[in-house]
C-alpha cells in the first residue's frame, strides 16, 4: 500500500460491501431504504474509486486489479470509464466549454438553478455519447480492451446476481447505478459552476474533507492530480 491512510478507504469499502450484501438479502423489508443506502454506498465508493484512478492504492499490479474489480462491482461502473471521462477528458479540459464533454458553461447561461437541473438531466447522456465516440477512435489503446473486459465482467456479475433475485438486483444495483450518474453530474456542476480560468469551487470545512477524502480541495486536486488525496489541503503547493 502506498499510504497507510488508505486503510480508511479499505475500511469504508468493506463496510459498504457488508451493507450492500445485507440490503441485497433483506431487500423485501427495506425497499426504498435499500435504494438510498445502496446509492449512498456507491457515492462513497466513487470517491475512493476517483482517488484510486488517479493514484492506485497499491504498488503491486495484481492487487490494483483486485481493487479495480471491487470498485467496479459496488457502484456498477468501470475504472476505465472513470479514466476516460474524468482523468483523460475532464482533467485536461477543466470545464472548458469547447473541450470538456460535460462543461457546465453552456448550462449556466440558463441561470444557476435551471442550468443545474438541465445539466444534471443531460450530463449522464452526454457522457455516454462522448465516451462511445472516444472509444471508437481509440480501439488500439489498452484502455479500450480493458473497458470491454470490465464491462463484460460487470454484465456477467449483474446477470448472476439477477438469477438469485431480480428484485434485489433492480433495487440494490441497477436503479442506484442509474441514479448515481445524476448525482455525479450534480457534484460536477457544484464543483465547477460560475468559475473562471480553469478554477473550481472549493469547500474547506475540515469535517467535510475528513469524511469525503479531501474532495473539497478541488483546485489543488486539479493542480496536482497525481498527488495522494491525503496530502491535499488549502495550502498544498
Ligand atoms: Zn480527479
């Protein structure tokens, strides 16, 4: 492990996994709660996944491959998708209207609230279209093949779980995975709306950053995307 503090990341993933298995088994008595608990777990997982996509938790490739799959199954998204949409496009474009696939700029012109609602409703669709276009132009890259492999493994996992309980798969896996894309769009909007010159909106609350892996120091993260999340702060130079 590169940084011991990632035991906190692993502990969170362990608790999320136990929670998801519990609600999968007890979905009949939970229903709506199961959906929201699963969605919350997926949101936390995406924070850890984002960090892992920038700087792998382990140094050893086999361990990172296991991490990739663990981080894929919980929210039902692939690490390669995060790398294409976030690491490759977003970090290069930083909300530039012309090159960021999901820039907030065009939507902000409709007013912050209306713009936000329109953005959240459209960004997941735009992301899928743009990612597909990118993949079709990059078929020779390793990430194309890895994306295919990850998606096949995810589909097989969902089908196998569906054989156990279709209702549980729908409420605990498929619906939260769809809702997650809208939540991620909302987070991206809040991080980038009404900013200029490749800046983003920061949140400096200590408790917030303690809980959410320093995600509030977003400007510093854009300045140093490969810097471990635990080293980010308002004063990172
Ligand atoms: Zn990032």
